[in-house]
C-alpha cells in the first residue's frame, strides 16, 4: 500500500513509544519494538508554516513497527507532530 496519510489515535508507553493505535475503527496492537527517528516536516504542505524556534519547528518524530489488528502482522509507519501532539498513519507495508 502506498501513502495513507490519515489521522489516528495512539496510546504510548512511559517513554512515548506507540503501544496501540486506532485506524478505521480497528485497534492495532504494536507487536515489535518501535524504531524512532526524526524527519523534516513537510512545511510546504498546509495553509502556512508553523511558527517556532528549534528542531520542533522543522522536524517530526517518525515511528516504524510491526502491529497486529486485523488478523495479520504488518509493518506500519506513524508520524508524530510533537508541536501539535497529533499522529498520522503514513504507511502500511504489505
């Protein structure tokens, strides 16, 4: 599957790593250790760029992990915008 780019609700552990997310009315349980990295925010997308100073203005937190929810285990990739505290499902790999 290509890029999904849909908002999801996410539960995290004490370190902020995803443990469960809800997508299209289904719950997906994270079943592997999530890998975190940072990527540049798509500042050109949207009505205007976020104001701010520092890495939070231009970087977003990315997470990749295996999750089970619809009877299969698949890799997923989530984006966490820490400034807005919002989550998006970017990709589901088949």
